[in-house]
C-alpha cells in the first residue's frame, strides 16, 4: 500500500522520507487545503530526497473554478514540474455547478506529459461522484484523492469503497482525517494508496504574537479576493489631487 505524505516544507519532506513514506505530495499552506509550492521549495525538495515527488497545482485557495489567467499559471507550473523532473502533479478543475470541467482537466493532463496525474479533493465537491470517477478514469487519471465527500475519509468510507470496487486503472486514494485507528480498515479492503499529512505542531515563539496577521475574511470558499481597479484608482486620484 502506497503511503503518500502531504508535505508542506523541506523538513516535512525529509521527515516523510525518513519515516518510510513511499512518496510526497508537495504543497504549501495546509490550513487552506494547500496551494502550489514555490520554485525554491520545489527545487530544494527535489535536490534533497529520493522518493517520488508529486506537486499540487492549485494557484489559490477557495473554489476550483479558475479564470483564464489563473489557468495559464497552472499550465506554466506544470511545465516547470516537467522540466524539473517531478514524478507527478495533483490538480483538477470544476465548473461553477460542481461538475467536472473535462476540457480543462484534460488540458492539465496533456500538459503533464506522462507524469502521474492525481485529481485532488475537488472531487469531494462534485454532484455525481460515480459518473465523475468513470470520466476521470476514462481520461487517464492515475489517482483520485478523496475523503468520500465527508469531513474525513473514515466517515466517507462507503463511497470510497464503491469507487475502489469500480477502479480498473485509476487508484482511489483515501485522504483527509486518516488516523492510525482507521488505517487497517482501508488496508483490509485492498485500497492501494493512502494520503496523510501526519503533522505535529511545534512552537516557534515563546510568547503570544503582538497582532494576528490572519484574516478570516480571506478564507471564504465561494469568493476570491482580487485587487479592485476602482478602489486603487480612487486612492491614486486622491493622492494626486493638488
């Protein structure tokens, strides 16, 4: 059974390899579901570890529908992964009605040029997971990462098991809230891969911070923060006013 560790730093990647993980999914910002890692982090990890590296291609938090400019960034990030010799990419696109964007997802697969392709947990938002899984399998997706459309993979076991039984070429990879007490159940039923972060929190400061830099208003999953032309124009006009 493949153990994939969601690594958010070079130290996490090194620890995953040291612990015996089979591969990592490299990303940043686990608290928002992960986004694409920086070039510097990706290069450092590829230079430091020997196990396969799959890279999350997600330009921002929030939903899984993307503007043309966002999608172009995703394609460019995949090209970078190909050039650097990564083993796989983890990505996917939905329509606003929570159905699979087959055209754009196929573009991502084509751009990955034969690397392993995992369709990520956008799958947990789709309205018809059974037909969507069939479509992804027909498209040549290698893995589908899912919690079974529940808050954790153990709670979503029923759907994950149905998908697993449907699988011929696409591996169903349970992920999300996978703890030690649930692993044997997935192993017993013959799942071929498991996704986990395995994180522990370590204090970096000995005192409370003077002011929080976190902003809850930026964590809405049905809206995206974009710099406003109107707002900036008003400020520029005011400052340039004699």
